[in-house]
C-alpha cells in the first residue's frame, strides 16, 4: 500500500545542513529497504499559484491556497505493508527532517 507523508513546517527557514544530512540518510535507507516511491521538497508558500477553473474562465491567484502559520514544505510517497509500518517510517522521517509529518493512505 502507498502512503503520502506530508512534511508540515511553521517557519520561513529551510532545512539546515544537519537536517539535510539526516534527510539524505533517511532517504537512502528507505530506498534500500524498498519503501521509496517518490519524494520532494517544495518552494515557500509565497511561490505558489492557485488556479480555479470551476467557472467559465480560469482564475489565477498568486500565493498560497490559504493563509496559515503551517504549510506543506515537502513530501514522501512510500510503499509500506500496512499502516503500522508507515507510521514507524513517518516517525523516523519526522525526526530526520525535524518537522511534523502527516500520514495519509492513497486509495
């Protein structure tokens, strides 16, 4: 089963060198163990563009979808045999990146 690990951050700074090193080690380990599907860091919320094409014409808005102290800073998509394995990996990922991680299964 695949899971999305959303990395939640609440400051404007990016990962420092120690955090980046820990993330790299975590990424290498989950690749070696066969859990890795895809991962990436995201630009700051002020780099976002929201597109709403529910009406007759697309509307483009600069900035994040919603104003919040916390934002999505990055993510992992992982493969795990069950939720318990995913939660254990997310706990280790949270420690590596020094940020909160939300876990959600793909349907």
